[in-house]
């Protein structure tokens, strides 16, 4: 049987293609270069630029989309969150993005413990709907905050708790699907009578079921002996689900098919009862191999629902102070097993003690901790959840890649397999961090492949071939939960042999004889070293930058390539971070950190985005970026879109006129200072009939109201105010934002005035602070940027003149304060630095022993974590200011010298010490 991998017919031009798809009512259609660049990659090593991206809203639009693509001769690739690590979420035809609109919960039946959903629904949204009924969906990948049910079905996702509640396949009841030829059918379990009845009814559905039944009956022994041997055997098609003992379950057979057989329209899922209580036990071991050897004995505990491993090679990569502090409190060891127990509250302490006793007899055991505090347990689990992002950078700063991402072996063979895998690393001159689902024998690793040279690509192919031989020798699977995709489909014959591969090809041909659904995956595969995102055959454009990008060797393409696609920025609900606020509003890939980084990377390649720094697609994608620096901290790989945006806008508008809003908002600090001296006259003009003309001239939207200026500024009122309190607890400095000072948002007589702490003496920076540089805004503060450059500093109007004098200095160097006493701050105390927790002190910053060695933060610049609403960029030898008026903020810093560093780094969330309006 031969399936052609070539599409017939000439492909239409983008404009013609867009018109054809819109006429067919396929939902929102995008064929512009910006969209194509955003969807050219997922979280894998691969890149394929699609012809179009569709955003269907309804079931009928999905059916229309498939029909239109078949008529046009274009292949279809279905996509959820785009977090696949094997390349199955990118394609050269039409990409259907279900996550944006086609994402509803259709039905939830608590009594039957079932939910019916559209494929684009995010797992966390389903969990939130089921939680009030005491239910949950069992599989929970580490990407649960953004992964979609459709993507989980495509890859047969598992997660940490599949040990107890099964893979996605075990939790799917029915699927409604449409084939490439347009047949819509609902599939699930079928008895022999139901099979015969369907065949007798005829039609496309009956013929398809009949051919699949013949396939299963042709070699029952082969299906029973070669497939479904252990839970994490995910590679290939799940043909064991067609066996009579599995009730010929076509729905489960389609789970893990990676969108190559049918498009899911809706899914009926099985829910499970949430456990009454959970408990975490952490074990320390001398290394990951010893931890793997201990797994079989630990699995005998009946209350165990998860058993995960984290290696020191992974924890050494962590730089976030809070996470670093948590890691330092782990039990002694170089590898740790996280064992979660679930059940009645009264039984868990005894179960935990029994598990610790079992672990003590294991070779290499060092220590254990039973975690009773739920908050600490959550912080520990976060280390494991961030593993997929953290592992992309090795401790030496080099980049690591997927490829051999999730191979699995039976748990009893895990220790031996891991030792031989490490020997394989050494033989090929490679290294990588190890972590994963040790309870089910699934091992995750990211490896420092070099895709920039021909030799490095050759090593990539050789390693994957040898690794496939190794895992097959241990009776394992090339994939344990992420699917085969382009990364491993070529290697499947090594695992299964020709007989099974022929059955896979037959299964694909029955569902999709035209090979129109995600071609090149599982059968008739694309080469594992083809379509690489980074390749020596596509060098980056020679772009000169103004920011240094030290962490990336001054290479802007390498900086934007930091984004590996894990998609944490697509989390729709807060998960303890702020990334990415614009995406949470629009739910649009172009407004996510990942989408912007993808566009910027494609700009450096000059392939899809061909106009470089002048690109309007990149400019428009960056427009809603708040420059909040949230991504530089929350992103596991430290993508810093705010810095990339500053760099891009500098070049984009260099020697060109900017939009009117840039000038009106940029000069607002100076204009507002003038307006504050005659507020009544200014308010009369801005509220008169001239207001529309003023807004039009300033590039301000007509729907916006011009701000009114206060009769008296906050600072003038505050300096004339008699201080309350005796000041026995030290000084407090108020940092007053521009609009909060000069607009009537404050009320000196009412509740909107900043709260005055009981024991303090309050002051504000003196007027002459604008003329004297005191220190870099970064010194003494825990900041978010990895590109220390003056052009990237957050500033207020009061600090502009001060920081301008510091131009050209490294951002970590401080200017000497003229009077340490005048601007005494908590961080200038020797006690503060000496007493600061190690987790909050920067690695390159030694503990201070004198006031002069730590002059403290500049009193004229706010800390980066306040997300200032305006920034300044250097252009043609001087600074042009840009101001964003939608987020006025008044920040008040309160605290004693002892806890200043802890407070500023987020270690103290007491609103009486650190708050903002």
C-alpha cells in the first residue's frame, strides 16, 4: 500500500487562498506573514511555515475548514496550545488553532462523572469547572495551565498522576470526529453486535468500521504481544484498543494518533473523584540512577499516586531567588524523588512513614522529608513543573534541546537504562538534565545538540539512532507521552519491525486515504533532521543592536531563540506570576511572549518576515506589550520581550517620524509640569470643544478622556503636611508616580490618600534629586532584566535628568551619592545586607560591610517590579521619551533595614510594607 506524501494541484496565492477559505465559512482566516511566523514552530526542534492559519468558532466551521482544505489540496494540522515537543503541531498546509475560540465546556454531568468539551478547552479550565463537584480529570501534564484537551488527545498525554488515574486514553469515553473526506461520526466502545449492525447499515461509517475490524482480526497475536505491554508505551498507533477484550474501542485507538487520522469535534471525558487529602514525601539520593533503582520497591505503597524525579543538573539551572531558596531546603542529595500520597487524611501520615522506611533500605538514600505544609508542597512541585523550561538551559548557559524528550521503559529497567543513556551521552560528547515520571519509567531530558553546524546535526541523528536501539533493547518505547512527531517517527521501525509498521500504515490509510491530515507523522515519516528550526543552511541576518544582550553573546537572534515554545506565557489564569497580561485579555498568540519572540526570531532569519527592523507585523505584535518585564522573571528561559521591544522600536523609528502618540505621551512629563502650574486654565481647554482636536493632534483615541490636573500636586501638599508619628522605626520613602502626583486621583482629606504608617517619619525625594545622580536604578534592587543598559532603565520624570548623566555606564555601577545621610535607605545599612537571606542576594553581589559599599537604590527611580507605565529610549544621541498612560501607579515603600532586601524581592507580601495602587 502506498500513500503519497505530495499534495496534488498548484497551491493558490495567499490572497486567493484567504478569499477561498472565507467563502467557505472557515472562521477567522489569516495568511499574513506575521501569523504564519507565529505558527511556524511549536515547542520542538522543527519549523514549517504554514500556508494559512484558521481560527474556527463553531463545529460547522471546523467541518467546513476540513472540506475546503481537501478541495484546495492542502494538508491540515490541528493545534492546541502548540506545546508539542516532537514537531506534530506544525505543518506546511493549513493550521487549525482550536485554542482561541473553539474551547467551550459543552456539558458536565457530576452524577455520571463525565464532561463533554470542545478540543480547544484548556485543562485548567476543565478542572476549575469540575472542582466544585469534587471531580477532576486524571491526566495532568506540567503544562496544565495552557495545554488543551485536543492536544492531550493527540499525544495521549499523561502527566504526574497517570500512575493512579491513567493516560488520556483511559479517560476518553467517546469522540466525535470528522475525516479528511468529510465523514462525521461518533466513536467509542463497540460490541460485536454493534460492529455487525454498523457494517450492515453501510455508508462511509460502516465501511470504515468494517475495514478496521478486519485489520484487528487479521493478527490478534501480534497486537497482544507487541502493543500495550506497559502503560507508557505511547509510540505508534494504539491498535491494541481494537482487541475484543478492549471492546473494539475506536475512541481510544484514535488517542495518540497525533491528528493523522481524524479531526476531533468534541470529546466526552471520564472524571474521577478528587482525593480527600494529599501528602508529599521528598527523598534524597546520591544520584538519579540510585533513585531509579529504588522505584520498584516504592511502587508497592497503595496510597501512592505520583512518583517524580528531579536531578541536581536541573536544579542548578534555577536562578529565581524564591525557587532557589526552596531548592536549598531539599533533603541532602544530588537527586530527589517526589512521592505524592492521596486518600483519607488520617491514613496519610502512616503511609508516609511506611514509604520513608522503605526508602531507607535503598542504596544511595540520603535523607527524607514528609511535607505537611501545602504551600511548601506547592513550591516544591513548581520546580518539577518548570522542568521543561528550565532544562533548556544548562548550568554553563548553553542551550539544550528536545529530541530524545520522553522515552520510557518498564520501571524495573529504569536504573539500568539511565546508566547506559548517560554512557551514550559521553560517547557522543553530549550532556543534559534528567527528570521525569520515574514511577512509570518515563524519562525527560534536554540535550545540548548543536544545530548550527553540519557536524552537530550529524551527531543529533547518530545519537537518536543509538538511543532508539538502547531503549528498544530495554523493552521500552520511543515516546512515553509526547508522541512521535517528526522527531521519532522515522525510528519506529527499529522499535516495532515491518509487520507492525504495515498495520500502522493500513490503519492510517483506512482513516485518511488522501494523506491530508498531518502528513509525515508516524507513518511515511519526514526525516528526523529535516525542517530544523535552527540550521546551518539558514544563517541569521547580520543585525547590529544597541543593547548588549550579554547573556546571549550579543546575538539578537540567539536572544529571541531563547523561547523554546513551552508556552507558560499562554496561561490564561494567574499561576503566581504576571506573564503575560496582554495574552490574558486577548487570548491571541500574537499577544503572548512566545508569539512575539517567534516573530522577532523570524525577523532575524529574513525568510517569512523580510523587511527586518522596518517590519510592521513585528511592530503591531509588540504594540500591546506593556514592557512590564514579567516575562523576564516568569518565563523559565528568561525571554525578555521588553528589552527586545526597546531594541526593535529604536531601529524601527530611527531617522523616521514616530506616531503622534509617541510625542504627546513622551513629552507628557514636561507638559504636565507646565500644566500643574496653571491647572484651571489647562482643564478648561481640555474639557472644551477643542478637546477632540487636541486628542487628534496627540494621537489619542477619541473614546479616551483627557486627564484633568489637580489644583494642587500631591508632592506640594505632602511636603507641607506635618509628619505623623515619631519615626522610631526609621524613615519611609514615598515614590510618587507622575499621574498620581498631578491628577486628582488622590484626596488629601479622604480615604484615597496613601496610608500613613503609625511608627514612621515620612519624606519624599528632595527637589534637587533631579540634578544629582545617586546610583544606578538597578543597584540594591532585585530586578528583572538580563540586559543591563541605560536605554532599558525604567524612569520617572524626576529621574530622567539624573539617569541621563549616567549614560554609557554599566547598569550595575553606582554613582557616588553626594550625601548618604540625605537619602538614607534601608538597603544602605550594613545590617541589611549582612542579614539578607542568601536566596535574595544576587550571585555577583557580595554582602555589604559598610554604608559606602552599598549606597542603595536611586531615590529618583522606582524598582523594576513596579511595572512603571513609561520608559525612555535613546535615539540619535539623545533620549526620546515614551509614556503609556493607561497604568498610573502610586508606589509606597515601607520597611526597616533588617527586611529591606526580602521585601523588595517579594519575600514579604505584607501590604503594610509593600503595596501599590
